[in-house]
C-alpha cells in the first residue's frame, strides 16, 4: 500500500495496521478506535468482558445501544436492559437507553468520526463507512476483545472500487443504488471485499444517503463499505453540532482498486427485492399490481430524516389504502423530533400511518409481523424467510418512495407512475440546517473509581457463558442436517418476539436452533451429542449474531462442512471452537445424506500451527467414501479451535484487568 496513490480504504487500513501484510487473503490485525454493541448481542459481549477479566474498556469510544429487544411483553427484555446499563456503568461504556434509536444512525449522529475504525456486534455496523470510517461488523467476542485493547483480526479483503457518475432521477433514491448492486451481484458478490465509492456522482448524495448504501453492503457480504469524508460529511457533522470532528479523507488521484465497477446514477430506476432474498432484485414495474397488506418505512437501512419526510410529503392530504397498514419506524428520537417540527408526523398520522417507537422492531421480527398470505413492503435491509415473525411471510425490500406509493394505492406501484397519476412533482424537502441534538439522552461513562463500585444487575433470564471443551483429536458423529445455499443466521438462531428475549439465556435459546429448517433438530442434537452439519454456499449469511455459533455448539456441533461460508459466521464458528471446512469438490455436498456417520482423525496434528497444508479428509463410515476438504484458518484461529474457542485459549494468560482506559467522558 505504500509508495503510491492510496484510496480511502487503503489509507484507513494503513493507519490502523498493527500486524500482517495487506495482501488479499492473508490475515491482518487492525487497531480499533470505537466499538458498538446492541442489546440482542450485547449481553453476551458483557459476559465475555467478565470472562476476559476486564476492568475498563480501552477504546476511544464504546457505546451500548438498546434498540432490538424493546418490545417489553414481559420482564425478560427489561431485565436485559437493566443488566446492560449496569455493565456499561461498570466497564466504562456510553449507554443509549430504549427509544433513543437504532444504533447505526444514532452512532453516526453522536460518535462517528472520519478516519476512525469502528467494530460492532451487528452486521450493519458497516453503515458508518458513510462518514469516511472503516466500520466492520463482527461477532460479539471480537468486539469484546477490541474493548479489551486487542486488535481486530480479519482476512485482508480485496478493494472493490465503485465509481458513481450522473445524478439520481426523480423518484429514485439511495436505496435503488444498493439494490442495483445487489441486482448485479447477489448476496455473495461482496464477500471478502471492501466497497469504496468514488466519482462525480457522490456530489448528489448526502451523508445519510450514503448511510443507506453502506448499510446494505452487508447484504452483499462485504467486509466494509467506505465513502470519502468530503463536504457532504462536513455538512452532516455541522448539522449535528460536531463540525470540529470533521477530517477530510479522499482518495488520491490515480488510486487503484482490485476490482472496478461503474454505476450511472442517471440510468437507475425504482427497484425492489422480491421474497426471500435481498439479492433477488427486479424493477418495480415488473412487480407492479401485486396487492399488499403492509408497508413499513424506517430501519437502519433507510434511517434519515429525508426518508421519512419524503413519505410524509407524498402522503399529505391522502389516505393509506383500505386493508393496508402503513407503519413508521422512526430511526432515532432526534429524527422523530425533526420530522415533527417539519409537520411530517402530523401528515403521516392523518394519512392513517401507525407511528412506532424509535428502534429496530419489525426489522428483527419484534412486532409488526405481517399477516400470513399478505405481501409486506419494507425499507429494511433483509427479507430472509420468517425474519418478520411470520413463518410464511412475503417481504419485499424497496425505497421509501416505492413503499409510500404502494401503501397509498394498495398494490406495488412504481412511484413515477403514481406521481404521474397524481400530477405530483418530486417534493422539495426543506430539511433543517441544524438537527435536534439531544446529548442528555445518552449516559456517559462513569469515572473509574465510581465504575469499580458498580454491581452487575442480573435477572433470572441471564445465564452464564458455557464452559467449552477442547476439540477432540478425532471427531466422529452423524450428519444431523444437510442444507442448501444461503442459509442465514436467522434460520440458524431465529430472532423474533418468541426467541429474541432469550438472547442472554443460552440454554433456553438453544431450543430454537435451526428449528426453521428442522423443528426436531434441538432434540435430535441433544440425543446424538457430537455431530456435524452439511451446508451449501454462503452458509451463515446475514446477522452477526454469535448465538448462531454458540447454541449449535451447546447442542454438540463440532464440525460444519460447506461449499463456502459467510465471513462473520465463519469467524464466529472459529471463536467458539467449531471447525469450519469447505469441500474441495463442491459436488461432494450432494453425496452426503442426513444420518451418514462421518469421521475426521488426527485433527491436532493437522491443525497444528506449524502445519502448512490446509487439506484434510473426511471419511464417510456409512458409505465408505472419502471427501477432500480444506480450511481457511490462520495459525491463531487454529489454536483457538483446538482449545475449544477463544476464551478457553486465553485462559491462563495475563489478566486484562490492568491499566487505564483511553475512553473519556466527553462525546466530542
């Protein structure tokens, strides 16, 4: 990376590199400036900080948000909130209480800074790349280690330069830009890549427009998405009262990329992702006329004031169609304040909209579940089967313009056609130059001497981390499931109002493991003990939730054989001592049946740190066949897998409870 013109991503990596060579495919280690945790994953992170013996976080800024589990149907979610607040006070984190907003836009409003690295226990952490940050979603244990002052280890990605030209046409917005990339490349197109956006087309995209695009880089499987920190970022920080945090970061002239692509924004049209994949994208006009029962606007994928204001302007003086629920999920308390100041909240309520509290809600299946047999349009990032909370759901992903036009007509409608029928020009949005900034809603870290006196508040639903035993030298057991391509973490460890309240109760949460694929899997796994799973391509796509690695492990899983793995889930499996292996010949996937007994021998020798070969052989004792497989684990990861996971591997090492935190008490 040195000695020549550098892109934004190259500069961010170079400035934070602490180990490794920046060669695609090799493991590197990066210094972490900031961390983000949310409540669906944060309870485990706080328990991991305990297990690491940490006294106080070492990062520049660490923030605990409560945005996922905010539907308080009983005491369990409220108990999690109390635990998380006490942990934030004990370990020196900022705390954002329920109702403040979705973590990603709220972090962008209050803490995001150009030039910084951010690691979060949420796959959409990559949204902060909109501010010129290197923001990466990981499993919670990687975040806990970053809080403890350890670098983030990851495979050096390729750099994918996306040059934007032209300007967006009327009724086309930022959501259509990322849907266009998903239309071209699908949900695996960005695996082991960092997307960097550049070119003259950036001039027409605000910082929140860029947030929309960067957020859904996770749906491409990308490690991160990066935008320059230019005047659009300065304008955003000025509106938040933080212009002093601006630091200009743009690509050098002549900067190169491993992969190059161009999008002419002027040529885009409204797009929509069909059920049940963000990668199944078609023009809205191709799906027009499909009746709908619900349209939901909000989430981290369309969180800006502009996204709600355009919906309000379209709905003003009109009424949502009979039989359609128009739901508004404000993305932050402050954005709801600003929308109300503009009169948009009144316009939406008068149009029949249902206004919900600021948070993730329907995006994670916590409320707003659609009716069976009805189509739901959402400005959300994901539409995996059952993620909405309805088992046989039919969720489509689209822009606020498309969602609003469809809610007003009762069927999927291209907003250009709706506008022509209504004789409506694109609304001129008079957004405030200064946002409604409310720092008081965030609790600052306690001083160290006060933090040391804080006791963690543990409700009955909060379990301890399990003890994890080392990987045996021989793993032999049945294949309990054979699965196809693109199995998501929502299918491995479901979210939703039934399962999500048990996020901090691992034994109970294990009862939900893989039940969307096989309702009997937990019972069969407990009876079988040690077992294996077989999957197709991109196994573990979607959410960063490490529960999808931990609960199968609690049920006896030791090895997963797949054609390929999604990045974060692959890391999580290694972190918790599950061996992830890829077929050398993808056709072997179809030669293994459920119930076959498989065996791997001499694993300690074959995974040794001094072993150069990545090849292993799996023997099928049922059929007599052998299958060559390979791993992509670094020597560090191999040692962790052999030990049974990262925490057992660290046992006996010097305590991380010494030293002082770099974290201050100033938001600035």
